[in-house]
């Protein structure tokens, strides 16, 4: 077990690192239930229904990142890491976060003379939330094609999952193609999922994965014409 402080949290909003603007983030989840209790029952029964997830963000307003235009386009991908997204090369583990595909439902800024101007946002998920493990730290700059240290998830899984990428910054170069590889022995690797090649920062993508995901996983990236890039890659096992 490892505890951490809130100061280490990170939030990525569809290819934008929103972390420097935020002071609070919370994710709530719920499932609707329909009462299905019938005569003769001593206990109340319910049928699980629609899933919902809401991400609430609060921070300091900055003209470089308007809360409604900078973060709120429909169908955006948001990733919230309560303890950061670093990959521990010794423990072979990545930071765990909650990831949603969602729409902005409210944004508010309420300035007060003599105080820093705050803003708040509520983002509602289109399909619940997924817990995913970071395979590449979004604060690390990469200047050449390479692979990240592997993550050991203890055992394989067979129900598929999903993969996420946020392209956070770009200087030079032409494009980046992110990928996740998996292995049974962390020696022999094969491709699990490849993201669409991205040519600009401020982009994000979610890819569905079907079938088996092997025990060991790692991020891989290919840079066109070099450049300097920052990006986050994460894997969710269903």
C-alpha cells in the first residue's frame, strides 16, 4: 500500500495538461437501480441500470486556458491521476488513474476583487469511467523513437480493455505514433494496440481492445522526423 498527497494529482483534458490550473478534482460514479421487489419478498431487490460518472474540477482561471473553450469540447477524453502518472522502473508499476470520455455540462467563473479568479467545471461521462494504469509519464519529454520500461500486472487478462493517449506538447517533428506492446515473459514482445498517428499537440484518443492482454505491457512510440514530445499512454484491463 502506498499513500500520496493531493499535490501529486494530474489531470489531462483531451491532450491539454490542465494540472497547473487546478486545485481540486473529484470523480463520482453511480449506477441507477430500478426497484424489482415483488410480493412475498422479505428483502428489497433492485435491477442495475444506467452507469454515470461525473468529474468536478476547480482551479484558477487563466486567459490561456478558458474553461469552456479550452477543456470542454464534446466527446473529450479526460484522465485523472490522484497520485500522478509516473512509471516506476524498479517496481514495474505505473500510476493509476480514472479515464472518461465525456461532455462538459457546466463551467463557472466567479471573480472577486482582491482574490485570484477561480473557475469550476463539471464534466459528465458518456459511459462511466475506466481505471487505467499509466505506461508513460506525461511530464517526460521524448526526442527519439523508443520504448518505456515494462509494467508487470501480475497475470494476464482475457476480457479485453481499452487504451488511452494524450499528446500534450510538440516542438518540431512531424508526427507521433503511440503503441502498447504486451508479453508473457518481458523478453518477447508483440503489438497489442496502436493509436492513430498524431501530427499536433492537444489531441487524445481511446482505443478498444478485444481479447487477451498478456501479463507484461509497455508503451512504445515512433517519432516522425524527431522533435520533442510529451504524451501520456495508459492501459485499462476490463
